[in-house]
C-alpha cells in the first residue's frame, strides 16, 4: 500500500534510526512513499553509513539526552517540516518519542508508561499490575544486597542478573549459585551511560527468576490501542553463563493454540508498557510441560537481529511497514501473504581476539553477511557484539530452513587470533 508519492509524501521523524532496524525503516518508507527524517546528535549523524544519510529527507540535530532541549528542538522541527508521525527506533529513546508525540498531538505511545519499556524494573511493576505472566524479580545495588533479596524473594538458582537499562544482552549473566552472584551484579551495574549518546542509565541490577524452557519472540503492532499480533519466532541461544542469541526461526513450530496464547500474552505485555501506536518486541519462555508463556521482557521498538527480514521472508509481512502505518494513524498491514519459512544463524567466535579470516559458503536458498573484517577486533563472546556474521536461509518448512542455515554455519570458517 502506497500512502504518498515522491518527495512530498508524509514525513516521519525517526528518533535515532541507527542500529539494525534502521535499514528496514528505510526500505519500508520507500514502499510507502514516506519521507524519513532523523532526530540524533550531530556527531552520531556524521558517522551514519552513506546509505542511511542518503535516505534521510532532513535531520534534527539535538541532544537526545537533554529532554527539555530535545523536545523543544524536535517540536520546532516537526512544525517547520510538517511532520506527520513520530517513530521510535532506538530503545532507550522510546520514552522521549512518546513525550514528543503527545506534545505535537501526533499518534504515539502513553508517555506515563513509556519508560517501563526501557527500564526493566518499571517493566516488572507494570507487568504485575496488569497481570502479565512474568518471572519473579528483585532489585540490588550491590552483591550483599543481592544475596539478601534473592533469598527473601525465593528466587532460587540458577538466577538471571541483568542491568535495569541496557540491551543486546550486555551485562546479562546466568548465575548457578551464590558464589558468583556479587561478580554478576558488578557486571550488570557497570553500565552507567549508554553508548554512543551518553544517556545516563539506571545502574541498579535486576535479579530475575530463571525460567526453564524454550525461548520465543513475538512482535505486536498497535494502532489506536488495538493490538495486531505478528508471527511467533523460535529463538536459540548459547548455554552456560552468557546466553547469546545464536539464531531465530519463523514459524516457531508451536501448535496453533499455543501460538495464539503466545501472541495474546505478547499483546498484553505491549499494552502494559504503554504501546498505543507503534510496535513492541516481546521475548518469552514456555516452561517444559506447560502451556503458559512467561514474558521475559518487551521493548517498544522494531526487533533487532534481522528479525524483520526473517519474518518477511517467511510470511510476506513487513514489520517496518506496519510500524510506520501505525504511527501514521493507519490500520497496519499484518496479514500473511505466504507460508514459507526462514531462519537466521549468527557466527560466534570461541574467544575474543583479532579476526584473521571468515569464510561463509554460498548454498542455494541462503545469503550471508559479514559484520567484521579481517584485522578487526573480535570481542569476547559474552554478548551480541561478538558476532562475526550471519546467514539467512529460506525454505518450505521451518525444519528445512533451520537445517539449511545450520549447515552453512557449520561449514563456515572463522579464525580469530
């Protein structure tokens, strides 16, 4: 569906389009005839890739960490350019986008709840208030407090420790017993400001009950308070102390009744954190032998990990198109146009170092992308920044797509010195 044509289509101000989702918003804007503008810092805009800078109709250069200044700058920019919608993209600025939408009278999320989609402590509170099934949790400022509250709340072992505000599995670890709890809390609390904007973060640690079982994600588009569920995606991660996503597969392989239950639970989570016009990415786990999805966390943004590509390859649904439609006050296109399958696998190193070589075989039905080049530093495999590349496979069924992606990943050669 095209809602504008040429350079004078409706304008959408994207609050920080950097990151994995940015390119999908650019593609979606092209399909819809929408003009994209960015709100960002000048130095960060200067570092945008050429394709992103070329795609923007204009830039509001401000300081997104200074809320009064940013709101004033963006409001004036919206008036001057006739902006028709505000689209959050970078997770930590989703509350700012909600405030801007309210201030300009444009469709947006509930600013009274929006920070709960960024802060996992507030998220736990709104989930409890809304009756969203979620793990038990507690808050700690240091290791000694962590030992006390973990016991007082009966969280048990293993235990998940994560920053109150952060993404990309940064600072997240699974602790098997009390001996390493203080160390895990210290790792979670190391993030006081967000890179690259310098936004001050809530540096408290969240202790979360570990939920056994398979992991899934489900995105929800919300338009004028009405939730439109998107497909459920199966998620694979590493085991052990650090749980890094290794891949995703759509469809999930769950039976239809359980898919609907996951979608319903994800929609409840999205509404609980104030999503009213936009999209939410929700991660869930289903304990073995149960039919109850538990929400691990949700974010009021498009998904990362190239999930937009995976979902569209499998179903024909563009999450980015639906997101733009929702913030423009339109009914989103969420009906599947095909029933294929797609899977993505990430190439992870065994250890950090300097990348010497990466070779990904080219098999029919797949395509790949390299994230790092030989000579670049490979971080230690403790979070998603260590990924060296990925492969996407498309096939008739989920098992075939997953198997094809796994074969390419297994045959890939990564040398880190």
